[in-house]
């Protein structure tokens, strides 16, 4: 298995994190995304016509979106069946949060690319969009704590929805979005960091043990 | 200008969960709020004093908060720095302490104030209630604007105490926590526990979110953020230090005294007011005794626990300090002690640490073992004693990696030490405290097994050597521009103190290392057991309580 | 966070110390890729347009003084800016010059330079790469302010690095020399794993967009035929990505020059020298001057 990867890319981190949590052996091919923009070259578009990382290659199979990668890895390599649970309720919840993860990428993630790597766009608008989402996520997680639920979906364990949202939330400060107003998100970040098999990326630090 | 004296809720009790650091703010001042494993809630200025990095990024390990940038550790309760990894061989010489704010946990919330003029008093409306704390809702609007609009939330609201709105009929209070001039948090509280808790939380959350929407939509121009200035650190901390010394006297109360083992009492000391200074594992305090004596005792507990605990072995043949503590000092007594000093610092940049304790020499080792265990550094504690009944503080040994060696004679002790000290490797360190013969044996065995001198750290109870004070010589004080004569029968330390030169001292027999002084010129006749052989040979430091001059004159860096 | 940004931008930098220096605005590599670059320098919007081998820099249609050096376009608003510092290694033909990227950071230039000079954070912020617990000691080193060159020089710096060379898994002490020849630029010399007699050069050239907002230009000038540009870039980006959240969480963002603002230790000798050096120049912009 091979991951086409760029260290500082939030969605590549989601893919690396999932691989690490599942303990799936794989090789990594770094794509010179910044500043070389190698992902936009014809050579890379032959691998992923979308011109995007991450791309996961498993034998002859190729997945060129983070949603596809997470869903595939969970279905193919998670023997516990936890990460992409198969009940009607959880399927609906996971799909919903995967959509929110994509919205986070377009707002918080975009603000980060603008501030850090000088992508084109309106950083203030991106932050405003992210703030609306973060308020809802914080509220959802706060009620989760009250109701005895630690993760985004109603399962008693994390799912790919948590992994899809995590990079954008944990990297939000890069885009100028403080998490001070979102205490429940901050606690959930600690919980994700304490999952067995958790791995950091450049700019994300481990937390203390809860034991 | 906003009122800095008022107490405000800054977090819900449920915000400060185990091993987490909450990021809060009050009147422009950011705070890091964290609960230690003993339940204490710390409210600290949100910046490490070293380089200003937010402590809310730091790691809560249950007893200490570790800054993410350079790994500096700060203790629960006192907020004092306990360890600076860049200088592992130093005891943090200066008293480095983070700024704290008062914190009180009451009615399901954490309350604090920037510059309180009075002790915390629970708002009257909450007294005697068992409230349900609602979800906090942060608002991008000035606190005053939020407060006045909150009044119209449900009929019958009225502003109380200048920072909260009370809805008597609904049994609801909304506190407006001023984060800054332009931002606030609505903290709602239901005065009675509702029948359906979750439904009540959701209903009222909807109410507060709608209120927020209204406030933010009103579009009142937000004032500029408050200008926050930071208090400068003490002048001494602004200087780059070489090594320093501990400070003046502290008053403590004996809150507990008990028989910790055969012939050994445990004495627990608490501050009369406030919080005692932070210390590092291996530190000792000088206790001023009712009989006028002053004696050093190692601190048994680890940083982050409240107060200091010491262990004192009765020594009928001693100079009388231990007898006085055993017989005359009682629970409730007030004693003067020195601030903690550390002349036996624990390096934490080791891959493996051996701790060897003989008898009452276990006292500094307990603090060290606890610190190593918390930090996850491999260590082994070896306790030598006459019998199990002679091992004090047995309750503190639970959960530590301890091996007991009981009832061994000198030869057996040597054999045991040989086994313990085998397998030296780079980055291993050994610390030993116990009777002089045992330490001499440990030093010899370690050297024979290839331990480098820097890796062997010994603390003597007392100097076993007979001190020769027959010489007479001159000392010149380079920094004070004074020249003094040291006659036979007097020590350098005594002569310095008689002439008004303030040099701290403790054991006064060349064992503890407190009265160290730099040597610029002259040959030293070392008589201490604190410095190692190569440190003696370097001839650049002297223990002024026992060591003297071989040359006619010594120039000291003081 | 976001709200704090506006207030400081309203006034343009008028600090003569900053105005009389050359500042990096874009790498030739970035300029070649896009043909032009719009950015900020000292609170002013500037545009750089490629022209032949070099570039022209404009600020509101007016031409701004510029030069090309070390692979970058440098600009200055000053009448007679101080000549740009020398890094002779850039002229050595057998070295590889790799631009590792430019990153936007919400921090003052001074904080970024100080972090570049700092070794004590290696085992924590760059764990497993530039340092590793429990090997946390910063051994004594020498710092001097060179009078004839007006720069800070830190020598005899050593730090334990878990992977001392690409080829080895064993940890060892690595030697460093740091130079700060410009208030916003620093150069690090590090023993080369390829040639024991020579030193690799790693630089950070900070472009101060505003008092609390920078573009950090990083790169290397090294003796290495084994690693690809991509490997070198990934390595350096990983390092910088680790420093970034630390820099953005330093509080206050501007570098305090008052000795009592923070608590230095012996390991901070170079930072102390740097702060004193900036204070002695009378710098007020991007810093919190002493006595304020």
C-alpha cells in the first residue's frame, strides 16, 4: 500500500492518522506540493486527475479523496468494525460528519492555507464560515459529554468521522482561529490524542497521559 | 474602565477535567486553568515566564504542568518551577514562579478575579442552592451590551451585582463573564435541579444561543481589546544567573507528627499563610528549633503536594537537634524554616537512575523516586535498613519500584551494592544518601565498575572526617573589596558572617554544599565531602564551613 | 485572535532601524514560478515583478530600491541602506542551494529569530529529529557581538541529536555555529554529515510584513549529493511546521527587550545578546522596547 503524501497537508494527516490507528503497513511517497505545486503537474494528474493529495494506492486500487481513503481503510482493514460502523443510524451520522469535515476543509482549512502558504482567497470569510461550524461542533460535543458520548457519532467509540474532522480542528490556529471559545472541542482533541496508535504531525503535539 | 476587583465565573467545574488544561480569559487576561490529580484547581496567567508561551498548550501530568516549548515544569498549587531540562544538573537556583490568579470552586463553577479587593463570596442567589450549570455560550460583543440585552431574555429579568441577570420566576441566573472589552461568555445557572436534566439543558441552551444571536445581530460597535501589560519579573530573574541561593525565613505550622518507623518521626509542615515555595526533589529545608539550633532536613514529599514533610531520626549521640524535634516539638507548633535549597539536585536527563538509601537517607530518595515515576524515567530504589520496622514512610513506597535490603552487615551491604551498581552505561546516574561508611563503599564500588564521577551523586548526613582548623590565613573578597584574617579555630564562614558578608549555610560540616563559594586565587585545603575528587582538584570552589587555605591567601568570588 | 490584527496595521512603520535595512521580499524561485508577487513589507503593500535576471519592486506605483542576493529579491525604503551582510558559502560552487519555502506566521520577526537561535526546545518541539528526551542539556557555549561586523556570533554550541546523520541511527552531539548579521536574518552552520571539514548552512530570512506578522523564508546551502531537493525541503518544512504553533502562541507577540519581561537562563545567552543588540540599535518597531 502506498500513500501519496505531503506532511503539512491536513487531509494527508487524516490519512496517515487512520493508517496509524489501524496499524496498516504502508509506504509513503512525498509529493512536492509546496512550493513546487507538483500535485498540479500532468505527471501527478495521471495518478489523481483531481490534482490533489492524499492519494491511497492499494494494489490496483486508487482513492483520491480523503473521504474515500478513510472509508476504504475502515472497511478493508478494520477487523473490529468500529471505525465505519454498519448500523443505519451510525451510517447516517458518519456520512453527515464527513460532509462537515469537507466544509471544515473549505473554511478552517482554507484559512490555514491562505495565512500559512499564501493561497488565494478571503481569509476573513473563511474564518467566519469556520466559526459557525465550530460553534455547532462544540455544542454537539458538550451535550455529548453530558449524555455520556465522547465522540462525534453516537457510538461509544471513535469513527472515521472523528478522524476526518480532527486535522482541521487541531490545526485551526494556523488559520488564525483560536479554540479558546470551544472548550468541548479542546477536550475532544485531548481524547483523540490519547487513542492507542495516535500519531502526531508537524505542528500537532502529543498530550499527557490520562492514566 | 472595567472593574478588575470583581469575582467572575471563568469556567464550569466540568470544564477542568482530569489531565486537561482549560484556556480561559478574564478582562483581557488569558488564564490556563488546570486541575491536579489531588483535585486542586490552578488558575495561572497563560504564559510561561521563560519565553511567554501559552501554558494552555502545556501538558497536565497530574502534579505538574509542563510547558510545551522547553519542558519547564511548574508545580500544582505553588506554580513554582520545579525543573529546567536545559540545565539538568542545576537545582533551579532562583525562585521562578508563574503568576497566578485566585481560584475558587463553588456552585459547579470556577471563580476568579484579576485584582480582588475582598475574599470570594458566593453570590447570594446561589447560596444554599444545588444549581445546574448550563453550557457556556461565548459572544462577540461587549459584556455591558450583552448584559443589558440579556435583561430582556425572559420577562422579569433584573441585573444583579453588575455582572449577572436574575430571572427569579424561571429560577435562572445568567452571569456575563467579561473575557475582554469586546467579548464575553454567558454562563447560565438553573437554581434548582430540573426533573429532566438533559431537556432543561437543551431548552436553556437554545434560549442562550438565541440571545447570543440577538446580541451579535444588534451590531453594536465593539470596543477595542483591553490593553494588558505584564508584570515584570523580579530584577534578579531578569539577569542571567550563574547559580544562586535560597531566600529568607518562612513560618510554618506542624500539622502532623507521627512515628514513621522505629526511632523516626514524620513531621508535616504547612504554610501559616499562602503557599510554601516550590522545591525540587533532593531539596532540604533548615528547621529552626525551639532550642536555638538550626538543622537541615530533606523534603520527603514530591513537588505538587501541599506543604513539606520531613523525617527525623532520633540520634541520642548527636548535637541535640533530633532530640528536640522528637521530644519538644508538637503538632500545632509554629516553626521558622528556611526556604528550600537544593544541593542534591536530581538530573532528569537520564536513561536510568539508581536510588540508594541507607536508613533515614531514604528521605530525599522518596521525593526523587516519585518525580521519576511521574515522569516515566526508568529508576530503581534500593532501601537498606536494619529491619522492615526501620523503614520509614512505608505508605509512600507503595507503587514505587523499590527493593528492600534488610539486616545486612557491612560485607553483605558491599556485596549488595556491587550487584546494584553493575551494568553502568552512558546516561545512567546513581544517587545515594545514607551513613558515611555506606557512601564511601558505594563511591568505591561505583568507580571500580566504571561509573564516571559525574554520574555518582552522594549526600552525606554529616562529614565523617575530623576537621583540622589549625591553620591561619588571609582571605580577599574580590567583589566586596575586603580582606579578612581567618585565625586558627575559626572557619571562613564564621569570619565572613562576623564581618557582615551574607553567605547562606546549613549543615556547617562540609556535607550539604550550601555555603559554597567560588575561588579565584590560592590553594584550597578541602575538608568537605560534598565536592567530588575532580571538583576538589579543580580548585575553583570551596566549602567555607570546613575547608581552608594551603596558601597564605585565598581570593574568593564574593 | 483575528480581531487583534487590524489595529496595528493602521500606522506605517517609521522606525529608521527597519527602514534603513534591506529586507527579503520574495525568492527568485517563487518569482520565476508566478512572474510577480504581491506582498507586504513594513506595513506597506509592495509588488515585485520579474525583469530579466532580476526584479523591480514597487510600492503604490513608486519604485522601491531593490537588489538580488542569495536567491532572493531584497527591498529597502531607506535612503542609503546598510550593505547586505556577507555569507561567503553561497559563492562556493559545489554547494547546493535549496529554497525550502516561505511560510506566513503571526509573530514578530524578533521572536522568530530568537527561536531559530534556541537549542533548548529541540527535545520537545522537534522530538525525535533535532533532539530527544532525556538528552535535554544545553551545554555552555560562547556568544560575542562582533564589533567590526556588527553581528552576533554564537560558537561552540553542541546538542545531542538522535539521528546525527541521514546515514546513521545512532545519536551523537552535533556542533552548531549561529550568526545573526541582520536584525531579522540568521544563519546556522552545522557539521556536514558528508564532509567533516565543512559546514552546512541553514538560513532564515524574515520578511516583516507587519509588527506581528511575518513571512519566514527558509533554505539551505549544503554539501550533499545524496538527498533530493524534495527530501531536504520536507525535512526543513517539518521542522518549521513544528516551530510555527509555538511562535504563534508566544504572548506578547512582539519581542520584549526589557530584561525583566521574561526569565532567561544560561542556555539563553544568545537570545540575551540578541535582545541587547536590538535594544542598542534603538529598535522600537516589532519589539516592546525596554522601559515601556
